[in-house]
């Protein structure tokens, strides 16, 4: 018998593997249609397309979970995110600098799919580190 938190934990860890593998097609399989990101409805492929410029600029971009809290319908996470600036990012040419930022995300889970995502990543810090 598994605990109530084991299924969402396993679901999320599978998703995290897809994210860290930069497997955008696999990532979309975890999203409901539509997916709500920061309260706006968005198509799953549009969500993953937003990761492409980030991964192009930081090919080793990786999320590492610092804290995970699970309740009946939500997964709340605090991440450390790292990468090396190897490509242009928002007009900043590659510096070769390694960066680390914090990210906070809450997922609402229904029927083994993420239906809502609320996300806050410290991109201001990222720009300071490469600027």
C-alpha cells in the first residue's frame, strides 16, 4: 500500500527527469489540456517551447529539488537551478559563467496530470550573474 503522497511524488519525479533530460515531447504528456500557468490557459506545446531558448543558452540547465511538500491536490517545490551560459540569452552573448538561481513552483494535480502551475524563478539574479 502506498501513501497518499507517493503517487504525486512519483509523478513529479518522472516529470523532473523529463525536464532535466530536456525532453520537451515527454514533458507535454504530464500536462492537462489546457494547462493553466500563472492562471492563464496555455497549450502544452507552447509551455515546452518556452524552455527551448533557455536550454539553447544553458545546455546543462538542471533543476534540483531542495524542498517538496505534497498535499491532497498540490505539489509545492523549492528548487536550485543551475546552468552554464553557452549561448545567447535575452541579448547577452555567452559568457561561459555558471549560474545558480532559486525557483518556487506549485503544481495542481488532477488525474495524474498537472492542471495548474504557479511559478516564480529568479531570472533577475540570472541576468546579474551573466551580465
